[in-house]
C-alpha cells in the first residue's frame, strides 16, 4: 500500500483516491444528467467503509479485545473487502427491489466513472504522469460518450457496457496484472449494476 504525507500523517493513497473519486463522480454525473446521484450512492459508500473497517474485529477478535484502539488503525484487508462488497450488493438489491425506478440505465455508468477516476489516482501515484494520462484519456472519452447518450436520451446497450469493461481491462493491463482484487470487484459490480438497472423483471 502506498502512503502520502499530509500534516505529518501517513495517509494511504487508496483512501484519498476513493474519497476523490466519490465526489468527482457525483459531480460528473450531476453535470451530465442535471440531477443529483441517488442516495444509494452515498449510503452504499458508507456501508462499504463501515463493513470493511469493522470486519477487522471479526477476523482479529482476540487482538481487538486486548487492544481496541487497533480498530482505528486497521481494517479487514482482502477478506474485509470481499465481505463489504457482499453486504453492499445485498443493500443495493434490497433498495432496487423496493424501488426499481431508482436505478435507471445510466446508473451503471456512475460506478464505471467512479472506478475510472479511482484508478487514475492510483496509477498516478504508482506509475507517474504517463499512466495518469492514459487513464485520463480513457475517462474523457467514456464521459463524452456518456454526455452524448444523455443529451440524445438514448440508453446504453449491454454490448457497449461490455465494451467499456474490456476497454478498462486493456488500460489496466498496461500498468499492472490484469487479475487482481480490484478488477474482480470492478467486473462484479459493473455486471451487478447492469442487472439491477436494466432488468426490472429481476426485481419483481
């Protein structure tokens, strides 16, 4: 994990990338659609963070009981991430079942934009300006396409979403191993969003 010094504190780059991507994505979506991203976006983020952090207790119960302050500094790691993604998926499914209209065809793009911004930040700190430039070009192209679909009031087809997944895989493969926890998470959540956003019969 890469760290950056801020006010004499070592902050994981991943945390900064997530926070930056969270707000930038919300802004990009609002610019494109003229409406705020749904409450599921912010709630989902909080649910993920809480489960990911508190899962440290589940996987390190003895240490947590003997030294409770460790909960503030550590998290559940890869196992905590997987558990958080499972809980997040369940939450989104419950929300979608209660109100299937909450997720429209463009909701999947919210997560894709989030992942692209997140990866751009990570690649900058890990591989420098060239990696950032490549990610930025990909992000810009996808966002301009998104703007055009919103302006024309046309949905984004499944084939296009699959193409975007493959495109991001291609970009990632230039700088890191293609098979990783990040890419698996990206694939799962993108497919999951496609299902709940475009297949309302799944919710009935």
